């Protein structure tokens, strides 16, 4: 197969995942090229970045151990991305990977920064809320902190985010 950056560029400038499914199928059978795919998340082309991070997230969802060596890269580099399609997948990856105490604290800070304002991409808000609530349920985030951030998201311009925030608020308050 040709270089992943070329494969992921196929599909042009659309929200289509193009040929990302081919990359995922190849990596399912032989993850030896995972470094190449992860490198594509830093590609100059935002569509390549989007397709690469989506493919990484799908692979890690199926086989979390494959993503574990990349956790420092996720926390050190990918959290700096301003691209919403990278950010929402980072939020998903943070929920899938095993975090030590320091990594968890960094993840919570990053997620919190996404949710401090309702002026955040809708899917970044949704994924960040889900991951942060999961960390709360595991006892890693204080109820008051999560409630305050979810209340901010109840004012989001997206009705979907507002509904999700309200649902999470109910669950968090019931759980205490």
C-alpha cells in the first residue's frame, strides 16, 4: 500500500473518511505501520489529520494496548491542536487509554479547558463532557467541578450539546 498520507488525502476536502477504512483494515492485520499513521495526525493537510486521528481512535477502541505507547504524544502534542476533529478524538482517546495520576491530571486540565466556555465546537464539547464525566464516575474529578462545567455547556448554541449536558448533569447529581 502507498504511504498513508497519500491514502488519507484521497477523498479531497470533505468530511468523508475517504480511504481511511483501508488503512484501518491494514493496521488491524498488521499494526507495524502505526507509527506512520500517528505521524499523519501532524500532517500539513487538515483532512489527512482528521482521517488519521479518526483511524487511530477506531483502532485504539478495538485494541487499547496499541494506543498506550502513544499516550505521551497524545498529551504532549495532540492536545495542542486547535483542529476540532483532532480535539474530539483526543477526548475519546483519553477515555480509552490507561492514565497514571499525572497523566490523568493533565487530561482533566485539558478537558476542563475545552468546557470552560460554551464557545467550543459542538462535538468537542460532547466528547469532552463524556470523558470528563467518566473520570468523575471513576472518582478522579470532584462533583462540584464537573457540575460547574456541565452547567456552562447547558448554554451551548447546539441543542444536542445542551441535551447531553442536561443528561450528564442529572446522572452526576444522582450519583453525587
